[in-house]
C-alpha cells in the first residue's frame, strides 16, 4: 500500500507511487468531452474511472456531508464521489478523487475544501484529492498537467464541442431514432482509437477530422420538420450535466424542441481571458499575461477552424469568442467575471442574434453570480429584444422536477405562439409584395 504523504500544511498528497496503484475517480459533466479526457489521462499512465451515476442517492449523500445552502453543483459532485466510494465496489484505500478548480471568486473554487471536509466527516480522510487547475492553487507529485497534455485536452474539447453541436442539430429530426447517438458513439471510439495511435493531435489532422465528422452527421437521413429551437445557458455544471439539470436536453427533445447548447470552448477562453483582465485591472506579472494571451489565441484559432468547417456544411455554426465579447459591450464589463460572469449574458445575446430567442437559463438556487448575470439580465434583454423568450430555472435539492418542467412547458407554449405570429406576418408580407 502506498505510504500517505502530507505537505507542510497537512494536505494529503497524491504521490508518484499512488499513480501506479490508485484508481482516480472523476465526476462527469459533459459525457462526450469527459469520455475523451478520461482516455487521454489513461494514455498518460493514470488509472481513471468516470462516474456516470444518476440517482437520488447522490443528492442524499451530498446533503449528509455538505451544508444545504452550499452551491448545488458542489453538493452533487461531492455526493457523487462519496456515493462511488461507498457503493461503487472500490477499495477506498486504493482510490483518489479528481476535481477541477477555476481559481476565481466563485464558490466552485472552494469545492475541493468542501470535499476534504466531507471526507473527514465520512471517515475517509485517507482518500487523496487531486486539484486540476491552471492557477497554481495546488500541486501533487503524482499528477501534472504538462504542455503537451494540455494541448491534447484542447483538441479533445474541440472534437467534443463539434460532435455535440452537429448531433444536437440532427437528433430532433433524424428519420431513424437513435442514428445520431450511434454516430456520436462511433466518433468517440474512432477518436479514442486515434489518440492511442497518436493521431488527431495536430491542428492539420484536426481540421481534416472536423470535415469527416461533419460529413458523417450530414449524411444521416432527416425529416423536413420545423421545430422550436431552445438555447440552454447557465452555471456551467448545471448547464451541461444531465445529473445537474434533470436530463434537460432529453426533456426538450421529448417536448418536440431542438436544444441549442453553447460549447465548452467559449468558457475555457473566458477563464483564460480573465487572467489577462486581472493584470489589466489589478496589475501583476506581464509574463503570465503574455502566456495567457498566447494560450487564448491558440484555442481561438482552433475554434475558428471548427467554425470554418461548419460553415462549409448545412449545419449552423456558432460565432467566435470575440464576436460574442463585442455583443456584450454596453451590458456588462470585463470585470464582471465571477462564476460565468459576462459570458452567460453574452451566450444569451449570441443565441438571440442567431435566431434562437427561446432560452432556458439554468442556475443553482444559491448562485449569486448567475442570479445577477442570468436572471438579473433577462428584463434588460427583453427590453432590447421584445421577442426574446427566456425562462430562469432554479436547481437545488428541494426543487421538484415537475415544477421545473412545467415552467419550461410554458416557455415552449409561448415560443410556439411567437413562431405562429412570425409566420403569419411573413405570409402577410408575401401577399403584399405579390
């Protein structure tokens, strides 16, 4: 058994010996993306299991060890990890837990401390916790994010965003139910097989794979139905995670809508850009600023490759990060960056400008930043865009799924009414011109 090693502050470290012996448990936020992240970590020599559990017991475990006023995503992530230790069939003395930290002012940066407190309370203080961050918050001798691995993770993020984008544009209209999901699985396997052979990990190869992925999804037979398109924005975990949002995308599909979910790439660029803003506003290392600008530019160029590939196809492409940044000018400043900050408002503006005025804004009940930049901006957006149709949905342990879905159904009913009115006005214009 690996010897337990602590740093000078009493923090249990994940050691090189543990890398050989321990299984790392990682929560799931985006099924496609995190599946590829998992495989890239396995190729680095780590033993990694991604948790896909989704049941009420996770919430109950979270409530045992995390205060119920704490951020709902923290409660879910911690509950899922402890549920896995207790009921997942693992040797608790041979596992480590894997959690991301943004390093910002959001409570998400305190998840790791809440998790360690929860482990002590559960009698599991011997389980090491690995912080995955780009802010230098914590380091472990047995885990590192070196530059080449970061580059691979960026490529996996781009593939994930593209696959989710095109799958969401096919799934509501597929002539054969399940065809889009089958294609998602095919491309996940194809990409992971390629990673194992060192393929798909250069921009040139990525550009070629973008075209192949798009072509395969475009070849799936679809109907000519017209469906209401509904954007999904909000706090990052609740926005993306089926566990966090009660399978929101599946519900929208069941109601005859097309979910439109902005990708992970803009969020990552936003978080890197915030480090640049910090230096501009508060001062700091110019070398760190230059490094962040380089990394931001690299990811933006990868994003532009994806957008260019989509624009050659029948699929609708998202805008660039800079285009969204310009849209938010006059609404929120760059200093508004806690949680999702101005990005959340920017995503709503981008959706409205791209013909998706119907939006579900998902937010943990106690998330102050998202109540300001999400719910707090809806009135302003409605004033500027009268046809915008936005509903804010709170998610917390006491919120019932039926109430959430009923509110979304009212938004969808309003969306269909607005679509009928727009169609009638268009028909009237054509008659006048005729």
